């Protein structure tokens, strides 16, 4: 038998992810994370939020554009 679903409110999910609710709504609207509407409220599955975190992991060697090599003389 499946374990019961642990639902998060959008406020709880946003806090868990360390983002604003507005950013969370954008992620839901873009299909990056699944949201479920129950009447007037939106809920997220804890497992979906955890999966989103894992999918957002940065692969090693992909951020070199954020710290380009400085060419030329450096003070020192």
C-alpha cells in the first residue's frame, strides 16, 4: 500500500525552497513543479518538491561562465 501523501501549502513550499511565493507560482505555471488545485487553494506534494530540488542540482563544470579568467596584468 502506498504511503499517504504529505501536502504542502504554497507558503510552506516556498519557505522550504527558500524562494518567494511569486517565484513558486511561476515555477508551477511554467511546469517546473507540479501544483494541485483543490477549490481555491493550491497544494504541492512533498515528494514533488523534493524531486524539483534534485532536478535543480547543478552539474559540476557548468558554472565556469560565472567566474571568467582575467586576462592581462593583475595587481599583486
